[in-house]
C-alpha cells in the first residue's frame, strides 16, 4: 500500500525490497580483501533496517564483525523477456550491528525474520547463529535502463518503514 504522495520510483523500490528475500552482501576481509556472498534478509520497519540471521562460522560474518561497513544489493530476478541491463535493483551502503540475544531489538529481529522465513525456526536453536541489523547510510536505485538515482539515509529508511 503506497502513501498518497509516494512517487512511482519509491513505490517500485519499496516493492522490490519487500518482494525479494535475498541480497548480495559485500564485506571486507581482515586484510581489506573484498568478499561477496548471498544472505536472506527481513525488514524491521520500526528500526528502518534489514535483518540478517548469520552463522558466526561464515566468512562474511567474521568480515562484518571486523569491518561493519558493508554493502548489499537487492535485484529483481532475470526474466527472459527483459534485457538484463534493465533489471531493477538497489545497492545500499551501511553499517552492521550484531544484536544481543534476548534484547528488545533481537526479539523484534527474530519476529520479522520468522514471519518472512518460517522454515528458519530450527536455526534459532543453533548457538553459532546471530542476528545482525543493517542500518543504511545511502543507496543507489536503478529502476530500469536509463533510470538511476541516489538515495540519502532518510529516503531509504523511510521506504523500509513503510509496509
């Protein structure tokens, strides 16, 4: 549901973020080497952030704990009737914060994550998994071929807070 004054581009971006469930996650290793992985995400609207449930054994998690500045890309899946250069996508830069177990932010993260990924319930019992909150600082939205724009922190957070 869009707000009365929400632009077509904002509606499209909000739809992309809410319909896709995985992102490419770019992190930096201990020595600054780039590493890209796939991560499922949920949206925590009250905090205006993305939630990831990751294993502490995974390289990207170790990277995030060493260098909390990361980037994610969410993209519409490829379709045979569309040129790949026109695929809607958004790259978001921001900071990761590990949530403390049983804190109010952890409880909220678990709720939104399980709403989006009910099959992940057994993973909640594994001791090596942790919730991470990704707080955006800026973004670049490509709505299609020839349609790209930057977004400031408040713009992307506003979209994450809308249903």
